[in-house]
């Protein structure tokens, strides 16, 4: 991603307190950019400005993006915040379904919409962290897969819409990565899950 000639980029990263978001914030910081880390937890990397934000809440998102754009500039928006759901479809509650979609799909919608005026002005970049689970069917992840599949299509649709404005919109779809949310998956296994299925899932070597 080329850097502008008039100084460091202004980069906004959701989910910057842990996992992929934390590592992404470190990379941009080390490149000399001005980095804002949005999260409900303040454990963002040193040198990254923490902005408290619940990505599922429009008021919280609008306030956070206004803080990040206080100098009338945002060059990069990286939507990394996410949660995972694992379990039998028949056991998913409406509240669980809504929570996964609120963070994994509604969250990027809200942040992209709020940041759009800045990104149009800078001809900036949006990167959404989706998942291979949104492209390839996986059992026991229906809410998560549906949300990530929606995010992938949201990204593709918006990329076409914003192309005339020279705003790039892309999604990356990682597989299993060694992050705090992935470490919680084993705890979500149904008690009666076929041991062969559980063993196969746990044998997957996560990315690092």
C-alpha cells in the first residue's frame, strides 16, 4: 500500500486490543503511521492511540470515527473486530445470533459508513477481515459463517460502488489463526460432539 507524499497515513483499526487487530496496529505503527486503535478494551499496542468503541453501537462508532478524523483525514480503515460462535444450529439463541451479526457484520457497516467522507477525500483504503468460513461451508459455525459471508459480499459490493471515487475496498479471508477468540472454540464444543469431529478441529494448525 503506497504511502502519501504529505506525511504519515492516518490509520483506524477496530479490534486493536488483541489478536490480528493488535498485530496489524503494530505493523502500521512501525511503518511510522498515525494509528488509532478502536476496541472495548484498552490493551492496544504502545504508540497506538486508544479510542474506546463498541462497533455494534452507532453512537459509539460515530464518536470514535469523529475522534480519529479530528484532523479531517483518514487514509486507512481496517475492520478487524470480530467474535466467533461455535455450536449446533438448533441450540443458537436469538441473542447469540444477533450478537455475532452485530459485531462481525453490522460493525464494519457502521465504521465504513462513518468514515466514508474522510476516505473519499483521501482516496483511501478499506480492509475488512472476513474469514474462510464465509466462503467455504463449515459445520457448527452457522451464525459466524453467515456473518462473515455477508461481510465478504458487503465488501465486494462496496468495492464496485466506490471504485469511481478511487477508494479501494478489499477483504482478506484468513483461516484458523492463533488468537484469543480461537482459543475459546474448544470450550464451545457441544458435550455430545462426535470425538472424531472434535479431534479433526483441534488438529488444525493455526496461523501465527
